[in-house]
């Protein structure tokens, strides 16, 4: 079994009096694309923020690359792109990437590399605020790729992208893992799950299942991941029902 | 830190209207004041205090909104996950806006002098204190942005933070003649010291201990507000 880059044990997060994650435990493998899937509001973003170290946690622990999440040592080793494109709309694409390259300590020629990776080089002199939503989130992704992160946390990076571009990005994710990078990519589109090495299926702040796409299909006896997810939810609900009766 | 300064200036370069407003408005207000008062002597009497208020007010407004946008757009969260010390970020910000303030103050002072403001002391000191005062606006703006959730709220912090200082800074009534309680309040407000220092430079040929104290108090407030602002930047949020 591969080494794990992230380890969550009994993670509990409460936001505004509401429990978002409860006793969440999972591990993320090194050198793999792990898909984080589940309905919106199930806690995907909160989990990613907990791993990025920006979320205050109420209990349990999150270990990233052997350190406690949020450790300053990790700041150069994690690339994080939040769901909203966290870039400056009043700067050009290149100015954005240059600035973040400077603050993350990435080498100067990294700017061209990451712009090529997200296919934005022709737009480098365009004001980010004038780009489409999909292009803007690619600028954000380019920033996350800066430097030499060992773990990439991407929160819904393909929302609002056309199918061609989505396929390109998933190809890119695959190539990145060849270089030993580990990725955690959240999505609520099941057909993207197919492209992942590992899947974390979440529901209501808890882990429903963690396995490879193939193994999940086998387990549930379906050849469709959507079906597999539904089967797992139904099984979990039956489990809850049994307990309620008992 | 320099990267942040350059970035702030680049953002402003893409927003020429804001730059124009920042640089031209205080000078125009001085022009307006000159003809409202319609007397060089009265203008000369009032202008030093206003030189301490206009740049302060504008820089407070611009910085609090700019920082709030940084907080709400997610760029601040992203910076908090980067290997960048909080004070370096704030110092970069302050340096960028100070350069803008320098241009603003230069223009405003030049226009005020052309309008008949007579300065007995050194114009150099006048500019130093005014830039320090604008920097105070930057530092308090950075801090105030932590107490606003929306730009709507940020704008409304302006009258809360700025107007009491305008009323109590000695412009309408010398601090020494205020009721004791009001004087105490005025004494803990930084703009009072900026205004006092500016009035000193305008009226006295030399700097003295009282002037030095005013400048030091102003500097201490700037440093204190920046440190407090750093405290409001959270690497982890709820």
C-alpha cells in the first residue's frame, strides 16, 4: 500500500453552531488523484480547508506529510485552490501569477510553466476581471501549481468549464501524479470520479466509502459510479434505520 | 514585502480613476476651503489642520475597502496559506499606499501653499507629518476592515472612526479649551497629535520637544495599528 500524505482521524468541525464534519477519518495516498465526491453541503470544502490548515477544528486530528495541518513547514508544500477563484480581478493574469510566485518563493520561470499548464499563456496580459469564470478559476489553479508542492488541494476546479477543457485538466492531474504529486480534487460530477485513482465518498459530514472506482463498482454490483454511490447511500440509510429500530 | 508593495501599486495602475480621486480630491477641497473662507489669513489658520484630515480620511477609506475585498475574495486566505509573515504583508501594503499618499500630500501641500498657506517652519516637516498622518489612515483602515463583513459596513466605519477625530482634533476648538472629559478623549486620538504637529510647523520656525512628542505619538499609533491589524489576520478561521 502506498504511503499516505494526509491522515484524518476523528476529525470534527463545527461552524456557526452546526456540526459540519463528525468523526471523519480517512487517508489520502501519495502519488494518486483522490476524488472527493458528495452532494453539495456535505462538507467537502470544510474538509479541504481543514487539510489546508485554514479551518479551525473542534476535535480529532489532521496530519499532512507527517505534520499537523497548518504547520508553517507545510506552507511551501501544499498548493491550495479554493472554490472561488482567489485571485486579484484588477491585475492581469501574469501579474497575479507573478505576485503569488514571489510570496510563495517560487522561481521566476515558474510563471510560464504554470500558465502553460492551464493553457492561459495567450491571456497573460488580460485583466483577470475580464476573463470568464472558467478562465478565472484556471488562473487560481495556476497559482496553486506554483513552486514544488507535494500535495494539491483543489476545490471544484472544473466547475463552469467546457468538456474539452475539463478533459484537459484531468489529463494534467494525471501527469502531475506521474511526477509524484498527490492530489485531492473535489467534485460533484460523478463522471469525473472515473478519472480518479481513489475516491472518497462523503455524505452529511461523514465518510461513506473510500476505495478505487473499480472496487466501488464491484462492491455495489453496478457498472455505473452514480448507481454505486446511490447504493452506498441506501445501504447506509438502512444501517441507520436498523439502529433506530433497535 | 516588496512584492506586495509592487502588487498594490499595479492594482492602482489598473484603476486610474481611484488614483485621480486620491490625488486630486484633497487639493480641490483645499481650493474650495480657500474660497469658502475668502481670506488668506483665516485659510492659513485652518489649512494645517485640514492637511491632517483629508489625506487621513481618504487613505482610511481606500485601505479599509481594499483590505476588505482581500478578505472576502479569498485572496487573503490564500496568502495566509503561503510562507509570508503577516507583518511583511501589512508592511508591503502600508509601503504601497504610503507612496500614493506621498504623491497626494505633495500635490495637496503645493496647492495649499499656492493658495496662500504660510508656513513659518519647514515645509519638509509639514510633508513628513502629513504623510505620517496618511499612513495612520492606512494602518487604521487595515485594522478597521476586520470589523466589517461587507463593503457597505466598511464605508459606515468611516464616520465612526474619522468624524469624532475631526471634531475633537483641535480644528473647531483648541483641545486645551475643551471640557475635561472631551479633552481626555481627544488626547487618546491620534489625529489630534498630527493636527497639533502641523499647526506647530505652520506657526513656529523651529521644532521643539512638544513637536517631537507629537510625531512620536503619531508613529507609535501607526505601528500599534499595524501590529493590531496583523493580529486580526487569522491563518485559521472558524
